[in-house]
C-alpha cells in the first residue's frame, strides 16, 4: 500500500506514520528527517536547504523531487511507502504521480490529519527534542530527556514566529493538495485533535487495514 500523509506541520503525521510502519511493515519516508540528516551532514543539498528550513519556508520543488526520486528507487520501498511531508505542492504531486507510474505502484490513499491551527501553534512551540537520542517531548518535561538523560532543546523552526509562518506557507502552498487528491477520489480526512491511538483506530478503519 502506498499512502501520502497530508496535514499542517505538527498535525501528528509522523506519529501516525510510525504506527502504520509498526503494524503494516511499510517504508516510512519523511522529507523532514531526510532534510535534517542532510543539514547535519552538511551535504550540498543540506547547506542549501537549511536557509529555507530555518525561515519556515518550503525547500524548492526541484531539490525535493530529485531527493525523493532517488529515495523511492531504493529496495526497502518495494512493499509500499508512507510519504510524510511529500508532496507539499501540486507540482510535487504531479511528479509523484510520474514516479509511481514508472515504478508500477498506484497511490492507494491521501490521508489528511486535520488539526486546528491554534492547537498546532501550542503543540510546536512547546515541543522539545533530545540532542542525544532524538526523543520528542515538551517543555513540561523539563530540560532532561526522560528516555536517555540527554539535553532537551527547542528546534530553530519551533519558535512561534516561524511556526506561524510555516502554517501560512502551508495554507497558501500545500492546502491545494487537498483539492487535488479529492478530485482523484483518494482523499481520506481524519480529525487529528484527539488522542493519537484514537486517531490511529480511525486511520486503520478508513484505509481498510
């Protein structure tokens, strides 16, 4: 099964993807994880992408498309993929259609995790990440990781100004994907402002898994 995950930054796409991977054995491809790894490794793409990411703007389509095409050709995607953060524009969606056509893999669903923007602002500005193990927590957890004891920190793109800019970018550039996939009769909309396990139960039911 090949699934596109849609939703604003902080809507909970990554959480639901992890649950789907665990139960279905699909390959989770997160654009954000791939880009952050490139930034950390200071690859040419990473250096170029960092400026866009820090400002809460979208990385240009051509960079993302080239990166994802390379990733989709790797053998661990053979059983199916969950695309988290790609496509983000209709240009990328059309490119994805071409990729999947070449690979002989139809897209089964576009899953929209829908959450109110103010809820997302609260979620992201309070989010903290462990420098050691990458564990995600919140400001309420304190400065020490509950899993490994490492330092918890706020990502550069999780301050309120950048979060609101990211949401604005999402509304203007990414929301049209909802219409795109609705027109293809692939859109599945789920209320994401609930306990993650409740959301997952609805996801499984909606996808017929």
